[in-house]
C-alpha cells in the first residue's frame, strides 16, 4: 500500500477488489445474456483508468468505454485488449487509428463515415462503430430514421465499415419519475426496430437505469459511477438491488500541530478566529488537490472522530480544529471510513452544491493513486 517515492502523505487508496465485487454483483443481478460495459472515462472517474479497466475486465466486464479518442488510445497502449468504445465524437483523423487498433467509435451521421472513407480510401482493417441515438438528452446523436438509414447505407456499401452497435443515453433515469426514461426508451426502440439487421450490441441503460429498470437491460448496460461504489443519486441509493462497495479513500496525515490562544486568526483573510485556547492541525492537502475552497467547515476523521476544517482552504494545505493535541503523523481520513464514522463523496457534494461525480473527478493528478489487489 505504500510507495517510498511518494514523500507527501496525501494519497488516494483505491480498492481494486471493491471494483471487482461491484461488477460481479451486477453480473449476478443481470440476465445472463446482458453484458457489462465498464465506463472508465475521465481517468476512471478519478480512480485511474487503466487499473480500473483491468479490475473490471478481471471481474467479467466484456467491454470498457471512454469519452474521448485519447482516453481509448491510452488504454490500448497500456495493454487493454478487450473492446474499447469511444462514446463521444471523434475527429475524422482518428478513423484510421481506430481501425488499426480495433477501437470502436461512435457515429451520429453518415457524413462522418463517408468523409472517413474519402480521406483514407480502403481501410486495411475493419472500422467498427456504434450508432448514437439522441432520444431526449439533447447532446450528440441522430434524431430520425432517415439519418439512421443513411448511416447504414454508407456502411453497406463499404465492407470495411461494421455496424457493431446502437445506443442511447437516459437523461433522468436517477429520478423517481420514470416517465421521461420510458419515453426515451420507446423512441430508441422504434429506431432499433427500423433496422433490417440488428447490430451485435443494443444498449441504453446507465447505472441508474440498470438498478431501477432491469427490464431495459437489452444486450449490455453501461456501468459508470456505481462501478466505483457510488450510487447515482439518493433516490437510487434507497433502491439498490445489492450493496455497492466504495473503491476510494482519500487520506493524509497531520504535518504540524500547534496550540493557539483565544482570538488567534487562521489562514488567508483571518476567516477563522479561535474561541478559546485551541489545538490546530495542518494537513498537506488543498484546493490544488481537489479539496475545494467551498469545503471550509467540512469535517475530517482523526482517531475515529469528526473534526472541522477551519479557515480558508489554501492551495496546498488546510487547517483543522483538533479536540486535543495529536502527534505529527496522525492519520487523517477525508473521504472514507475510520472507526464507526464515514465521510462520503456525497457529503462533500452536498456541502459544495454539486454531485459526487464532480467530486470524484476533481481529485487532482497530484494525489497519487495507490492500489490494493
């Protein structure tokens, strides 16, 4: 768990077994025919794209997906040889690289395919792609059967082009009202049913839909935020079919401890003033690491107790009000469990008026990820 090359004690500890267990439990819950696509975009939601991909594949994921071509190439160059799907748009210039590596791209219009053929002529290798349908997200994706047919027509005229799948994305699946999700699903299936030949993979469900609407599982589901043990929303959390195991703990140590007299001010702007003689500890973590300034007042765990961050959070450090004198080197948990107490990403998210997804991806690269296997 330790690495002597990391001198700063601030680190994110990633439990690869938790990721594997989440995949295994999902596979047990899903119909046997339904495959699991592990979503590892944004550096594996801040957990580390390569290690997460390896753990998910080991547990039975049949494919991994990312948002950008560069993410896909990094996985390929790291030795990932399961199918890699780029869910976002790719430039025409990526088509040849995708064909050569077997990376699957997403296509939303026939012009992209035709331009790729015109640019490169005959591909030496097959170019596989999934068609994206915009069923109500309003992001990328086609909106009518005519566009879908034009994509298929281009593919049928070029044997190097393989329609490997078709998918959509739900906008409101983590909410308590199913109407929008069902409308999207109905629209999507109308598109799918208009195809004379169904592609290998038809997929629609994200983590939330996978848990709430198993009847929409189709050929595959995309396991994103919950791959890492985080429920998509509080509503979904109350209806999980199995327990999720959280994969990330964010930890550091006390690097300085001092006793301040009553009326002493702490940090930039003197935003905290001691109410009496207080023990103040300094932590080597700040907003450059992902501990946003809006988290002032957020508690951390020391010796199994909650203690608040006081004063303005600095770029590289922050201060904590201690219940007593502690030694330098005392372990501090910012996200995770210590004793009977636990601090979650959801708690951070509520304090900063955001969602746990943003918290996960905001833990910066400066914080090393250490993996248990």
